[in-house]
C-alpha cells in the first residue's frame, strides 16, 4: 500500500492495530523550537528518531538530552534515537525546529529505555555501481540490541550514488515458517535528494506473477504486508528510506529470497553481510 505525502498533523500515519501491518506503528511529529509532544502506547514499543533537528526525550524516569544532530535533511549528519518501552509515556521537547520519526512494533513486555548515539550505529555498505545495487544501511536498533528490545528493528537506508535498486534480490518476510522465513511487517518513509526526485516501489505477491508498482515521492510512506518488494530511484537522484520492521514471534529477521532471482545473491558484493546485520 502506498500513502502519498500529506500533512499528518502529528497524528499516526500507521496507527496501532493497522489492517495491513498490525505489527507496526509510525508517526511523523513536527514541532517548533520549545514545543512539546507527549504520547503513550499500550502494547507497542517505539523508537524516536529525529529526521532533522535536536530533541530532548523524557521516558521511563530517564532524560535523554540533545538527541539528533541533523540540519537541512536526512543526509545532513548521522541518525540518533531513543528507545521507548511499551506501556510507557514519552515526552519529546524540541530544542530546535524538528521533524521526528516515531517507529513502533507490537510488543507487550515493558523493558528499559536507552539512547542510541551516532557512535553506536551499526553501518553496512554493500552492492556495486556495476550491479546498480550500491547502498548503505545505518542500523539504529539493529542486531546489537536483541537483549534490550522486544520485536522492533529500525534502520535508515541510502542509495549510494545517483539512481539504482534497493532490496534486490527480491525477498519477502510475511510468513512465520522458521527457520526459512520470519513474519515481519514493514513500513517505509522515503526521501529524495534533490527533493523533487522520485522512484518506484514494487510489490510482487507471488513469484513470477504480476504484482503492483507504486510511484514514490519525497515523503511517501509504503506498507509492506506481503510479497517481494524491491524499490529503485530514478537516475540522477539519491534515495533514502526510514525502515520499520516488527516481528511476530521474534526480533531477528529471516528473509526469504525470491526463487526466480535468488542466483543473483552471488553477483552482488557484500549482500550476505547485509543479511547478517538484520538477524
């Protein structure tokens, strides 16, 4: 499902119990310097990630100051975030004008909050210009936090260079049938540089049968409920997407690669390192 860019007025774009991706939650919060935003979610853990600007986050009796260091856009600095446990109130105070992503996954247990600073990021780069698959992933809540987070994985993905494919070879993760595949609902929010760039999100629900394709633009949100889902940026434009994964029975992601294209796993440099970082 594609949700075109719109002013959500600080209301959830993907609310709890969503019909397509019930394991996900997603909100974009925009505040002026000095403004405050409060929220509390029952049964969903979340991660607060400033897209731009700097915030202070209060949650679970802890205060995390000066989170976020980016200026003009998501390319202008490194991401940071704060993990907010399920069933726990959070207050976001804008230190500057801000745009903040709030990513969530369904999880009933209440854990402890913590901050992820730029130095804590787990970064992997793979692919190549020759294969048109060159990209960088910055894991905010990645595999390193399996003992501190319930079901939520949060990352930022960047195309390297201008144009090219991401999420290829095509894969899916819509069915719990371990050890071959895990059920993880997924939500994306896209940005482009320059911001008038655009791209394509494919969603092929059955191998070798026609699927859907969505024209994605700066600010588009895409919900991945079922199927193989590569995407690409038009030549000449850089693409970014904020990525939320929520697992049904485990946090570790087990991708199932589309049989038709699986042989290309051997043609893309470093792709198995990428796969390992989601486990």
